[in-house]
C-alpha cells in the first residue's frame, strides 16, 4: 500500500488555534494580575505604614498640646497641684504613645533620640514643671521633630502615591494592550481560519452545484491538507471517472444512432412504398397499421436526431455564428412553426408586446431551436383549452424571452435537474412521452450564446422558462 500523505485535520487546526488563543489570553491575564497585585500591595503598604505613622504623629502632637495647656494653666494658677498631676499624667501618656510608635516604626529611634533623652529626668510630685518642660527647651523641640517627621512622611506618601498611579496606569495600559492583542489575534486568526475553510467549502459547493445542475465536471481546487482537501481529491477523481464514462456513453450513443439511422431509413422508405400502393393494393386495415409504423418510424428518427445532436453539442462541436437579429422576427417564426402543434391540442399561443425591442446577438437557427423546444414543452404539459405565452422584454444589455404555461408546474426537488440530459420527473414520466433531451439542448445553446436559461415554477401554478441573449 502507498503511504498516506501527511495532513493536518480540521480538528487539529481548531485545537491548535484554541490553545494559541488561550496561551495569549493567559499570558495577558497573568501580567495584568501581577501588576494589579503589585498596585494592591503598594496601596496596602501605604495605608499600613505611612497612614498609620501620620495618625500616630497627630496623636503625639495633640498629647503635647494638651500637656502644654495643662502646664500653662498650672503657671497661671500659681502652682495648683492638680494641674501638676495633669501635666505628669500627660507626660506619661506621651511617653507611652512615643514608645508604642517607635515599636511600630523602629527606624524612628535615631530621628527621635532627643525625644527619648528627656525621659532620663524623673518627675516627682512637687517638681518644677516650668524648669522641666519649658517651651523654649523641650516642647518646642519635640513639636519641631514631630512636624519634620510628619512632613517627611507626607512627602514619602506623595511619592509613593505617584508611583502607585504610574503603576496603575501601566497596568491598565498593559491590560488594554493585551486585550487588544488577544482580540486582534483571536479575530484575525478566526477570520483567516474561517476564510480558509469557507473558500474550500465554496469551491466544493461550486463543483457539486455545477455537476449536479449542469452536469459539468470542472475540477475543484482545494489546497488545504485536511479533510476538505481529501474530499476535493475524491470528488475530482469521481467526476473524472464519470466524465470518462459519460464520454464513452455519448460515443456509444452516437455510434449506435448512426448505425440505426441507415436501416431505419430503409424501413421508412419501404413503409412509404407499401402505403402508397406502389407494390400493390392496400386495404384500409393494412393502411392503418402502415400509418402506425410510419408514425413510429418518424418518432424513432426524431429521437435519433436529438441523440446525435446532444452528443455533438457535448463534444464541443456546436458552432454559433452571432449576428444582429430582430427578436420579434425570431418569436414570430417560432410561433408560426409551432402553431399546428398547438392547434391540434387546442392550446392558444399568446405573443407578448414585440415593439421597440433592440437587436440581439444570436445564431437564428439555434435560437429558433431553443424557442421551439420551450414552446413544445409548454404545449406538451398544458391542459387543452389553456394558453401558452411568449413574452420578450428588454433589460440592461440583454433581451429576455419568457415562455409561460398553465400546466401542473414542476416540484422544487425537480427544478434543479430539469436541464440535465435524460432527466425527467416522476410526474412527467407518467403523463407525457419524451427522452429528456430538449431542455439539455436549450441549456447548451444558451451557454454557447453567453446567455442564461432558468426556470420559475411551482406545483399547481404553471412554469416559466426564461432565456436571455445579449443585445447587439
């Protein structure tokens, strides 16, 4: 066995893309979380250290102010012992707050050395608070030290706040950039992957549509090494094989039609001779059977002609000589030729307005064949007493011929295949004779003229066949 070519499946592509997208998202989210945690830790440190130190300094300053107030009152009242007690209590409370602050913030011991030296003095009841706590010597010094510490702390707080704001902005920019990158990569990659898959699917759908509707076997081009590429390769191999088989069948039908035509011609001529009485008298009953044989011979000859025509058209032997033709003249000629058939089944032919139409580029003989085929089908499927319309309208750069009947219509599941060779719907097989070649011939001739042919129909509302030609 041949080794299977290496390929990347669609599932593997999607999985790889999801992993890549998750990796980008995870990296961005991790960086954003790290920056956010850094900002949160900085804020917590700012609140825990700088703010608490600022509060402690404020409490110390207030305690000193309270102590200074009691000292001044003591001086004003000429040594009231109660206020001396207040001063001593305030000093002890200040000492407690000072020690508590230095325990929480040990790096202040060096800066606050002058504050702690004062506590070498032991205050006793009855001592002189003026000498101990003179504002020019002690309290003012303490307040100055506390104020400088508070200002330094606020300066550090402002600097830290700036750093936090800068970090927050950087984290926001990083997160925004990461989000944009993730969205851009995700959207771009998804669009690229979707475009690759959709282009392959569209190419496959085009090939399937052309093959299913028009029996074309144009190879599909899918360059991806995945399931769609394998499917495209299998489809191309299948259509190539069907094309070879169809070519062989067309060649066989052409050969068979050619071989049958000679003996059929002999049979028809023999029947004509006998029916005309050249070989002797013919009774009425014999003449009826000879008429049947002649009629069936004509039908068989017409079938062989259509088979040979389709084979030659598919072989690319259709040559059209485009000339400027009057569409009204083409319509009148087709109606005149099909009129006897319509009268025989009581069908009224109704032409549309044929005035003021621009000339078209057409091969009159082949376009006449298209109109005859469309009118013949409309008559064949219309009930007696109804009408068949042939309208011609001028559009932008084209003229459209429309044949409308009042027949049973064509089901939706059959409309896609009516222009295929040999195709006949189930209802058509039961109601009318035919080989399913007329509309196939119409499609080939229409495409050779660079025009289009299409159908509008539905069960119970008749059918409309539209055939377009370019204006001259």
